[in-house]
C-alpha cells in the first residue's frame, strides 16, 4: 500500500475508535463512509446514525483484530460487517491495513476499506 495515500479521500474516525479502545488513528475510505456509514432514510427512521454505524464497524473490526492477532502477524485483516440498506441487512466484506500515517511520518494508522479498493490501490504501486 502506498505511503502517500490521499487522506482527503478518507474519513477520520479516530474519535469513535478511541472510545472503543484503539489508540492509533483510524480512517475509512470515503466510499465506505458515503455508501455504508451514512445511513439511508429507512435506517435513519429506525434510529441509526453515522456514529452508531461507525461504532458497529469499529466493534466488528476489533473482534476480528483480536482473533487475527493470535494467529497472524500480517498488517491486513479481512472482516465482515453487517449494515442495513433499504431495510435489508447486508454483509459488507471489509479489510484493514496497518501502515504509516503519511509519507515521512511512520506513526501507525489503520485504514479500513473494501478488498477491491485495496487491490486497486496496490495495483497502482510501481513495485507491485
């Protein structure tokens, strides 16, 4: 994954992640934010909001991170999260990538994206 990921295409959900116990920055792609975290009208009517949906995503990630940490040292974790869309519950396959915050800044951060977004990002790297 490229170190110079454009943060402008990502949404910082570190505050929500911090409430769940993660101490490093966490980002989701704008695609995940726009299509899954932002609730549709039916979900809003059922009481869902961006924070509750982002919290569900983080909680799902934390569960799989704990399981993954026991069996693997990879920076990639694949996990599903259930979201409601148009009144139907759907499993969304996601993945997280643990890498540097920015080029030249090696502090760690987690980026959550779809496997397709990761493949697209890594296929554009010169050494991929």
